[in-house]
């Protein structure tokens, strides 16, 4: 049943809307997909096997290059999905996503709407790759990231300049522009921003002398 689900999910991703009814029926027979696509956890479990293909190889290589400077430190990849660009502690709401991610040193199942389950000053860096549009309480999350970063730690946020496809948009809870995200991030960090190949990169520097 699971293989049939993911084959039909591929049909849906390629524009076959008739697959949706079949997928809902199949999801009822698979424990980790019950409630799909309305249930948030089931939805992301359903994306797991195809997640790597949502971004082109060229963009993956670009992101890997841009994050390479973090590789020597202890990184936390939030909302990591089934693919992390550097070795990381990975946190995601989907256990299935985490199981498929082979670049993780530790896997943590948790919701980004909750407090991060880590001690203060635990990480040299944090990465958020295509994640913030799916976080309703983004101010609380940024405050938590500030807390878990070590002195002079860095947060790197990567956001698409243009909207993602309509299927992923259904789970988005905000749609801020890159300029808006820069203003939001500057409430917590010193931000260096640049664009490459329709992606926005925010390099956010931590200084524990700042209070929030």
C-alpha cells in the first residue's frame, strides 16, 4: 500500500489531480498517513520519499556551497526534512523524513511551533532551509534559536524568492517577501543578506550581549 501511495503521489505532483481521491483512500490504510493531507504530520510523512526531488540538483549544489562554511561546527538543522546540506542534528515533525535523511548525527521529532528541546548555548549554528513560511509562531522560534546558539553563533536562513508550487503552498501559514524576512530577522540578529539564483540567503550573526 505504501509503495502504491507514493507512486500515485508522484502522479499528483506531475499534475494528475485525479490521483487525490485515490491517495486519500490509500492513506486511510497506512498508519503514519492517516488524516492525510489535512493532518500536518501525515502530510509531511507523505512528502518524505519525493522530497529530494522538489529542488533541482543545481540549486542543491548552490546551497551546499553556501553552507560549507558551517561544516566544522555543531549545526542544528530545523525542519530538515529528508535532506540536510551539512552534517547536523536534525529536527522535524515527520519521523519518516528524519529516517530518510542520511546526513544527520542525531534525529529529533518535534514541532517548530513548540520550544526547542535543547539546552541553551548548545549549537554553533542553526539552519532554516525553506522552512519559515510554514511556521506560524516564527517570532517564538527565532527567540528559541537565539537561546540555543552559542556566543557568536550563526543562523542561516534560506528562502525562495518566488512562491513554491501550489501543493506545498497549502501548508504555508505566511507569505512574507525576502525584504520582510530581513526586517523580522533583524529584531534578533545582525543580518547579512544576498540573493543567488532566485534564492535569498540570510546570514544572521549571534551576539549574546544583545537581549530580546
